[in-house]
């Protein structure tokens, strides 16, 4: 299975390649600062932020989760 990620620090450290290897996953990574590499996800999160969570402050993760899902 292919796992696509951006170049965030959680995906560029030592632990991430080990995790992928242990679970037989194939890494794929976006180019630096290029939202066009994954337009479906970028579009979804832009819409989510604009329509659902803009300017909201959630007191707990559970409240955020119930509002989003």
C-alpha cells in the first residue's frame, strides 16, 4: 500500500521509515511547498477549515471530533 505524505517533520525523521518498513508500506512524498501534489486532500481541508471550523476554539479534542465528524 502506498502512503502519501507532505514533508512535515513527522514524516522526515528516523521513526517514519521504520514504521513504513515494519508495516510493508511504500512511502510517497510531496514536493516541498507544493499543494498541487495532493489536490484532493488540500481541497478537502481548505473547505473544512473555511466552512466548519473557521474561528472556532474547541475546549477538547472530543468536542472538535464531534463537530467535524
